[in-house]
C-alpha cells in the first residue's frame, strides 16, 4: 500500500469479517476521507445522512467537522453494535440498522455515502428522485463514492463514449462534479474496479422541468438509448410524420442523422418541448375535424 496514508481499524471492529454479499470494501485512505468531508462543506447548520458507515472511518471524520448532526444507516447488524460503542459519546450521532432502500430516511440536508455498487441505481433514485418525479425537498448536496464507470456516466458530456440516458437524467436533476479519483489500493480489501468521489447539487424546484415536459424527455430517452447505435431518424420514427420530425430536430439544434449519445441534455429538453407542441397541435386539428 505504498503511498497511501491508511486510517487505523478501530478496536470495536477488529474481529469483524468482511462480507462479500454486502459489497464491503473499507475506505482506508486518509487523504480521500479528508477530501470527502471537505467536499461536503459542512457547518453547524448541516444535518448529514451517512449511508453505509461500515467501521466508522468516514463517520469519525464527519464528526470531527463542525456539522450539526449525523444520522447513519448501516445494513450489517454485526457492525451496528461497534458503531454504537464507538460514537455513543457524541450527542450529534444517531444510527439506524436496516436497508436504506426500505427505511424511512431521517431528516437531513446533505448526504455522504460510500454507495454499495450493487444498489447504485435504486439508491440514486431514492436520494435524488427521478426526472419525472424528483424529491419534493431535495438535499442541498450529496457527496458519493461510486464506481468510476458510473461516475463517468453521470458526469459525461454529449459525444463522449460514456454519455448515456443516465447522464441526461442526472444532469437535468443536479449539477454534477468530480471530487477525486479513488484507485483500488485505497480500500481494504481492494476491489477489482476503480472508484471516484462525485458531488451532486440537486437543482432547486424552480429550475426543474415541469412534469409533462419531464415525462416526454423520459419517453425520448427510452426510445433512443435502447438502440444507441441507431440514428434518431430510426428511433423516433412513428412519433410524428417525417417532415414534423425534421422540423422538430432543426428547432432543437440537432439532426436526425445524429445518434442519442451525441445529443446534449438541453437539446433533449428542446426535443421534448417540440414534441409536446406538435402533439397538441395534432390533437387540436383532430378535434376540429
């Protein structure tokens, strides 16, 4: 582990065995732990939700910051008692035992999570919401440790090989940025994949898409990215007449010869808005007839 400043394992967890079924890889790099806490930008007014505290390395760093309160959720019941013993003296700390996908989440305005990679998709939906159903009261900031491939897809720009429907959805819900890369040597045991820390700042309600527009964006993403190698002229065929599709694409600043990974989020919104207008015109014309 040359070059990695490792945090020590607390005595409360010295006999705990890592469980593969929980995807347990302990972050032990002190520099990365410090970068996560710095990215959360904590102050006494912050109430933080920590998902998967594990052995408490990040928990200890968070409690060393000026945050107001820390609510942790841990699935592995064998770790819960150790966490309670280690942090019971700090009145700012509380702990829930159970599945973060099923529990009622405690109130918080920020999230710090070392996401188990096998539940990344549903956990992101739980913490951020869906494009057509965002959280009514979004978190102010989320700092998440994710698999590098997922982080790259979330942050990717149109034209990149990593750009996907997830890129569009997340970038229309949040401002997304890279905090730091996290290679396997930063964990114990080292995983087989690279990771990274990302920061998400959910858009305030006034900057979100209205529900009708969001549903149309979702419709377009599902139709096109399921066949991402095909041109838009093929995947959008049937939604409108061909002349209408050409007009729609031109108004959105794209062409029907493009493939979905070449279309930026703003153009997907423009396409969806144009589709809604065209369908409303067609419906009105049909009613008049």
